[in-house]
C-alpha cells in the first residue's frame, strides 16, 4: 500500500512498522501543520464506506 501511495506522489512515512500519509497544511495564522494518517486504517474505513 505504501508503494502505491508513493507512486501516486503522496508523502509516506513509516513509524514502528505503521505506514502513514503525511499531509502538510497551514493554520489560519500561516503556521505549517503536519498531520499523519494511518494508511491501513484509512483503507479499511474506505472499504467499509464503499460496501
């Protein structure tokens, strides 16, 4: 799953054998905010939502 995400241009990070999308955004004050979303949990939630 991480390889596919990387091929699609997503920033991906592995921490303790868990793989995360790293999402960079900015707060209203202009401060950079990095969020990490667990890819496996995201994919499982999407699969449930689509069934």
